[in-house]
C-alpha cells in the first residue's frame, strides 16, 4: 500500500534512530526516556556535549548515565566520539568493544556545541585508515561554515560541502560514511553518486518543513535549516523509491523551552527540533502523507541496521502503529528542572503506537 486507511496497522521490528541528541545532566534525565516512548529500541548518540565526548572512557561513562536515565533496559545506546585531535589511530582497535560505533565530524561553529569542530580533514588520514580497518563509521555534519566573502550561508552551506563528501568517499573506499540530516536535492544526488560505502540520514522534520516554516518560527529552526519545496520533495522521493542508502536519523535535539523561544539583539535562539517522544507515529504520519507508508519498516529500522551491520535479533521487540482519526501532540514535557516543547506541539497526527511485543 502507498497510503493507509484508518484502522490499518503496521509492524516495525526494533525501530532504530541513527542520529539523536540526548544531552547530559538534568536535561538528559528528562529526554532519554523519550527514545522508548517514541517507539525506538536503538539510539545512535551524538557526542557534542560540553565538553565533547572525545575518549573511550568518556563514552563509557556517558552510556552508563543514559542507561540509568532510560527507564527501559531494552533500549540499545550506540556511542560516538567527536572528531578532534584527541582521537588517536592506535586507539581505534579498542572502540567497538567499548560500544563506540562511529566518529562524528562537526565543521567548526556550524551547529550546537561545535566550537571544537574541524577545519580540515587532511590531518586525519591515519585515523580514517584505522577506522576503515576496524569498521568504525564516519558521520558527517555536511555543511561548511558561512563565509559571506564567498557567498556561503545557511541556505547553500550543505551543497558547498558535497565535494568534500565525494573526495572522502573516493579516498577511503572501505570507510563507511554517513552524510547526516540531508536537506537538499543536491545532497540526495551526491549520495546516490557515491559508492556503497556512503549512506545518508533524513530527519522527520525535514520531511515536513521548508524555509517558510522556520523563518520567524523558532521551534522549527534547526541546523541544517530546512530548504526549498523541491528539496523536501527530493527527500521524500528518496524514501519512496526504497533506496537503501537513505534511512532515519531524527537529529532530535532538545533545548529548554526558554532557549528555543527567546532571541536577543546579540544572540539567536537555540537550533534544534525535538521529535523523540513522538518519533515513530510522526514518521508514519509523514510517510503516509506522501504515499510511502509501505517504506516505514525499511526507513525506520531495516536500511539503517543494514548499513551499520547491526541486524535485529530474532526475538527483537516489534512495535505496532495504527492509523487513527487523530491524536494531539503533547504541549510540553517537564521534570522538576527542565521543560522541552516537542515538534508539532498541540497538532494532530494520525498514527499512534497501539502495541509493543517485547
């Protein structure tokens, strides 16, 4: 089926989110349980904390905190390290045993907590070669910093990065590379043009938003920003086509509600859209809206697990979602310290989780 009828039920085995921000401390205590609440059993966790996760020991300790916060022993947390000079090729062989699956690259200054990001990949040649040998994935935030002298800004920063992607893919043909949170037709085409060592995550919110939706609406503002309607169409078509290179990475990025809603004369609002607590129903709603509901299991589990070589166990949980007349998205989520506002707060979505077979 390309679109669903009310009452239709779809089963997804062990949904997997291959790009999520779970923060730390009080905020992490609030949002980490939302991975499971949103229907997911695997979280590929980003390392851009303050300070960033740059050592095996830091990753192990962070994973312990996430497990304590989670509320579900069945959620698997896959850890990443922040690409920096602190990473040494001689350490790579030990990462998988410690639960570290990837290294995340942030160009300097382009998104939340990226001040320690990189400016050149050349010096990481030996590190990338070691990652090839030991099966560690390179995750790329695919933008370059704005430079008005070169006519580069948030609207074309992703497209200007794509030659870097092609160069890395050709130089390291055995290195698995993921272009994260693609937002443009150019990115979709670039990933298709690369070899099988390159894949791409797509967020839920970029399947819904265009530039008009975040201009003046801080709760829709994220990095990379949503682009033009034809770019959104290209993302949707990539999923609809069933190309296994494209799978879900929510880039769910919580911020305290005040920092999302407030900008001043000297600083902007926080960049990030928060989707974790409604993620599987939201993705079902969006895929159904453009005739791709039959791709739900592939997009939210099968394709990502295939690329990362992490198949679901034979007894893995199965999540059932049903098309319904409409469910209101909760206005906010709070604990005694923090409050966050989810994407599409107070709006109606037409899918909900109705059963979990654990």
